[in-house]
């Protein structure tokens, strides 16, 4: 995934949910090669994130992958904050 906008990473981690979502909503883009690969897969994809803080980044990226044609998304986080 490519980050193309939104607030700086971690900027909204102490804010309310609306501000947290605003920091990551439309902040990522699916590169063309990944979008092409998603179109050819009829199975869920594994989404790996290094750190789960608020959960909004995972939710926003999952939504984006589903809109790009992923049959499903299986989230995996390596660590949780707090």
C-alpha cells in the first residue's frame, strides 16, 4: 500500500474516533500492480500491519482492498499499542 495523504502517521492516536478516522481516510492507494493482482484472486488476502493502535488504519485499508476487488481481507497485527 502507498500512503498518499491523510494526517501524519500517529497524529490522531490521542484524539477522538472522528479525528482518528480522518487521519487515515483516503490516506492510502493501491498500486496498479497490486490492483491487477487482486482482480485475479478469488480468495481472501492477508493484510499485515506492524502495530495496532486505534484500528482505524486496518479498517480503512481493508475497505480500500475490498473496493479494489479483494474477495476478503484477513487482518494480522504483529503488536498492539497500550
